[in-house]
């Protein structure tokens, strides 16, 4: 009999979602927009204190609209976190702009303030800075924001992985001029696919909503004065999101427990270091990750293969953007003075551990035992 699959981070449904989805069916409100969309936006505004929110088809769409609102266009430079998923960076290319990749720093694995300062020395007039909160850990926002203010450049937060995380008591995604969240299937809550654009600027959110709804002018006939996008969330998926949001804090607590259990279980193995958490924040611990010391005889692939052998899903750390073939033509600003890359080192030595909130005590015991065995424990 095949062993059950232990997932990296799969959706967890509770039943509340069905009530809102059923309402959409009962009222025949299946098309995009509708009461669930409006309510989900208001509920996200209340939860995050973001000001105003627009529910969209994906986090990528939210990033794209944020760039449009910032006026990013052909040949404009955008500073962006290097250690991230490509969805953070692809919209820069949509607008024919030029990404400059900013290395991670070792304390949180997020955008390095030191590298950001060096980037401004080399490129004094970027159009925007995009900071990612990797794996749910808040970046060094105070330092990053101070640099952006000094150079009078807007900061945008990619909080796709960090919904529920806070920095100095305030939600990630609410510090920059614009913030974005993702509700992809593996995120801490999901709508199966979807995202949210947020800002304290009500006019900006209204403009994003307009652009996301095919930029249809307020006329009786179909009239369009500018190019729009089909980026709005559907009433059905928003219903799923509403039901999920009721359980976000519960999901976050379980994710934190998983991280703490791994950290305690591997504390006696000096070669293993868990991904760092920002002491000035409260991370949602979306994915628990580990790195292996360079001197170890155990490589990340060995651990991932061993876990696959017990049917447990893992993932490498994000491959830095400056190493991606599609982004080869663009510049990279390292954190280290000697030109070496922190993000590349983390990628070479790291992996993401199974972080599904449905992991049972037996699942966790199997995962931990399998990893320990790799190190002869």
C-alpha cells in the first residue's frame, strides 16, 4: 500500500467557504464581481488595516496594476528583490521596463538595505522599489523605507507570501505606497487563485479597479479611453476567500508551530539552520526552510530525495532572479562587498520543508526522523 502524500503546503478547507459559494449559486451571481467580492475587500481592509482593497484574479495582476499606477514604462528602472518567485518581476517586463535585482541579506533573506544603497549609487533615478517578504518573514522595512524616502522613490510591497505577518505591529503590505497579496492554492489562505491590491490611497485603488475591469468608461455604451485588463476576481472565488479569512489566524498559528517544531528537532544538528525570522516582526511562517552548512557532507538534494522516498513533498529555495535565463541581460547588485551573492548561497544550501497545516504528529515525526537520518542522527 502506497504511503499517503505529505504536501508542502496544500489548501485547507473548513466548510465556511461553501456557505458563501452557495450564496453565489443561489443568487446566480457566478460572473466576476458581486456581493462576495465587495465583502471580501471590506473584510481584508478590516483585517489588515490596509485602507482600501481591490480583489483581483492573481497577485501578479496586482503587481502589474501597481506598476501601471506608478507610471512605470519603457526603459524605466525598477529595483526588485532578487530572491523571489518570477511573478514578482515578470510585470516589470510587461511594461518594457528594466529590472535591477537587489540581493538578499542574511538576517531575514529579504531585500538587502546595503545592496539597495549601492543600487542607488549606480542608478540614482529608479521609478520604484519592490520589496518581497520571503516565505512570510517581514523584510527590514524601517531601513528600506528610510532609503526610499531619502531618494524620493516609492516602495511597493510584494506580500504574496506574508499575509498575516506583521512588522512592528503593523501588517506587511501596508507600509509601501501599494501592497499586494496572493491567494494562490499553496498560500496561507486561498481562493484557488486570486490576489489583492491594497493602498491607503483610495483614488489609487479606484483606478486599479477601473483598469482591472477592462477600463470601461462610465458611458451607457461600451467606451474605452485607455487599455484595460480582465483582472477582477469572481464572486465565486471571493466566497472561498471569505470563508478562508475566518481561519487565517488559526492557519498562522499552526504554521508557526510547525516551524518551532522543526527548529527544536534540529537544534542538536550543527549543520542545519532554519530560515531566520525578523525579531521586529511576527512571521506567518508560510514555509519552513532550512540551510545546510557548506562543510557538511549532506547536500540539499540528498534531504529532498530522502523525503520524496517517504512521499513527502519538498521544494528548493527560490532560484535567484539574476540566475534565471530569461533575466540574464539585467543587472544584479550583491549584498556582500566582495561581490558574492547572499541569495545564491541560500539557494545552493537550502530547501523548503513540508509545511502543510494538516501535517499530523505522525507526519511530523516521519519528516523529522527522515531528515535526522540523513545526518546520521
